[in-house]
C-alpha cells in the first residue's frame, strides 16, 4: 500500500508515495482537515462548519454523510481503506495504521522527549525535542485563516511548540551551552505573544 503522509503544520498537503493526493475540493477537503485536526468532531459542529453563506441552509447530517462517503472513496484509491464513522453524535476519521500525520508525529516526539528528560536522559530528550521542532513548519493549517473550527486547536499547537522550544532551551542549559539555550528561549518568547 502507498506511504500516505498528511501535513497540517504550515500549509495543508497530502501525499501518497511522495505524490500529491487528489482530494476533492470544497466541503470534502474541509471535512478531511477537520477530522484530521479534531478527532471525534460533533455532528452539529460539522454541519455548521461545512455550511456556507452562499450555500443557503446549513448542511444536513445526511449531506455530511454523503460528503464523507465521497471523501473515503477518493482516499481509498490512493491510501487504502479509509473510514469515517458516525456514532454518538460524532464523526471520526480512521486512516490506515501506517498513515503518517505531522501533528501526531510532533506530539509523539514531544512525549518521548518529556519521558527521557524526566528519566534524566538529557541527550535523548534533546534529540526527541529536535525531531518534534523540525516538524513545526508554521501555524496549523495556515490557509484556513481565521476559520472558527481551527483557531482553538491552532493556539493549542502553538503553545505545544513554545513548550518544545523551552524544553530545548532547558536541555541546552543542562549541557552548559547558554548560547543555544538563550536562542531557543528567545524563539519561544517570540512565538508566545501570538496565542
């Protein structure tokens, strides 16, 4: 099966074997971004977020199901089985187990760094934090602008990135390299006001 990679940090992109995935435009693409970003999105929120002032009445739940089915068909051709389930008033995206999402990878590397730092493995922690830091290519889904569904998650991700930078500064300080430590701390302070 194809090596599927999804990038949410910075501008959105979806790749299968290093080639761009042909995703449907409009509501289907937006639905995919929402479900990648907000696992378990509530049906009522999706209906509201996928609505458009030009589209007239808000999308019905049935239309969200229809959009989800079209999206799954498109992705299945390029990435293998993709499912969108609906239960308990929530939609959830189920990608193949080997699909890679940059935001999930950043969070995983951050957890590894925290565990290593807590365990006293400062070199290992720094290496993990560096992996996490490299994945942050910009604010979450920059092309979505001030769309209501993305703002809270964008602030959360930015706070996580600031913490990664601060953790790197701590690690460099433990190594006695105050120059690097001060540089990462300054970068963290510069990012923090944008919350």
